C-alpha cells in the first residue's frame, strides 16, 4: 500500500493578479515540496513579489487558488504566518528601537525563539545590538531581518531578494552557512522559497526552480534535471565551421574555427550530427542555473 503524497508547502493554481490594466501574474501554477530550497527566478517586474504577497495575504488574488501548508492564507492567516518567516527586499523597523529591541519585539510574537542561533548569527554578522536601527546601514538592517526570520525556526522561510543589501563576503557566508544550517537542523521539514536575481550564489542550494516571465511560468524543473537537459557544446573544426540546423539548439555562436552551441534536451542528436562533420575537438558541459535562466528568458 502506497502512502498518500505529502501536502506541498506551497501550492498555487491559476493565480491571476492585476493592477489596473497591468497583468502582474497570469495563470501561474507552482508547487513547492516540503524540505526543498526552491528558487523563484525572473527579471524585475516579472511578477515574483506580487506572487509572494499573495502567498502572505498581503494581496488578494483576482482569481486562482493559493495554499500554504494546505491552508488558505486569507482564511487561515494566523496559522499560516505562525509557521513561516518572511524577509522582503526592503526591510523596515521602528526607528526608535535598538537592534536588541527589534529582536526582542520579533521574539515576542513567536512561541519559540532560538537564542543559540541568535547569538551565533549576531557574532557572524558582527552586529552591535546596542545600535539604534536607524543608525544601521542597509546591509546591517537586512542582516537583522534575516536573524529575526531564522531564529523563529519556521517551517517555511520566504526570502524576496534577501541578500541584495549585503556585501559579497557576508552574502556568500549567509547563503552557504546560514541557509544551509537552517535546513540541516531539521532535514525534510524546513523549506526555503527564495526569489533572487543572484542565481549563481544560490547554485549549490537550489533543489527545484520556476522561471517567471511577464507573470507566466516559462520553465519549472528539478535543478539536477535542468543541468542534465541544458548542455553547452564547444566544438573546434579544422576549417570554416558550418551552421547547424538540428532541432533543440537554443543558441550557437562562432569565433574563428570554434563554435559554441547551447542545447535544450537535444545534446545527443547534436553530438551525433557534429561527429558526422568530423571536428577536431568536442567538449560538453552542463549549464549553470543562471545560464539556464538567461537562455530561457530570451
């Protein structure tokens, strides 16, 4: 007897949201399984933040359904928000508070607060809790928001461009150490949903992803499946290289006797055609998630 599939942490069906005549999200379907680090990729204005606000009941959908933990975030808002934490692109705190006050205020709304994680993160980020929040830099305010989110030990961590205000060294440490440690503390039960344009820096953490363009999902794949499907072939010929017309080629460019070809699920057919043409050398490599985003968004 097979067990029923686990309820997705996020399940969106046919989401539509307009602002006047502008259709910000159009017919979006998206499913985020528990325990994954899920990437939500798209250009500025693609509909990422609108989707997240619908998840959090900060905006109401015009049509479609949104479920978080199997619950309706409009009808079951308290239960949904009790189980998640959210860090927006632009964070704000009460200006009269110190960093210590802001952390204590956030902790007062939570049934559980991880003081060990708090001390560790404050040390990692070298944040002085005695400082007033209006005296912190943008990057430091982002760090404070991230600490507030992670110390609640939520089941779901929703991040909207979470590292845009951090310097490169702190950004990399946060992504690799902090998010990784957050999930490893309770494997299979902690989920990260991250909207970001810094795809390269999340490369090693992303399990699955959706690319959104003009409010529509254009590609949704498991990260390993995507790397297997999208290939880059570098080919050198003894003479002037030909132009290939094999289906599945997304892009090809020539530089002297060398050709670079990007394929989408057709690497074997393209390789067979290339070998028929007897090149001097063929090299094949997987595309990174950022390269996949670029070629899929053209």
